[in-house]
C-alpha cells in the first residue's frame, strides 16, 4: 500500500510537471503551423517543377528563381521543425527527470535546469527560423501596383 507521504510526493511532482505540459501544447501548436507551411511550400514547388520544362524562357527563369526561394524556405521550415521537436523532447525528458529525482530522492536541480534551458534555446532558434521563413515569403510575394494604388484596393478607387 502506498503511504500518505508518497502520494503527496507524486502529487507534487504532477504539479511541477503541469507547466512543462502546457509548454508541450504550445510547441505542438507551433509544429502544426510549421508543418502546414512546409506542406504549402512543397505543393508550390511541385507545381512549378512540372511547369518549368514546358514554359517559355522568360517564365522558366522566373520559375527557377522562385524554386530557389522555395528551396531556401523549405530548408528553414525543416530546421525550425527539427529544433521545435527537439525542444519538445527535452521538455519530456525534464518531466521524466523530475519524477526520477523525487522518487529516488536525488537532487537533479542542475540537470533539470540545463534541460529546460536547452529546450528554451531550441524553441527560440526554431521560432527565429520561422520568422526568417515568413520574412522571405513576404518579401518574395508582392501585390502588383495595378491592384493597389496608394494603399487602397482597386475596388475602392
């Protein structure tokens, strides 16, 4: 039978692990966004790759330029997904180490802190790559001036 002390100990570990679990949910949301962006980039690249061989020279050059940008964006999304996934794994390890530390009565404060710092560095780098990918995407796509005049859409003129 489990003693009252061990039940309260497990309860306190669960309380400690609630914040990292919320962090995991946030990282999962980021991963969902990144995966969706990557899928759209891949779809666009496949579409262009099918069109390039039959396009005329000028269109072909523009499509090849766009493919180079898409390749860079895919790489950035891939690394962002990898870093955010690594951060999620580190958070999972933090929760496991918390349980092991309390149940074995060992002081794992330094390893837990280092793992958490590693997770935060990883998710920060992943978010910076995400920002870079979005920046590249928004710089590449420009709305034609024929549709926008001094910040007003065509239908407001």
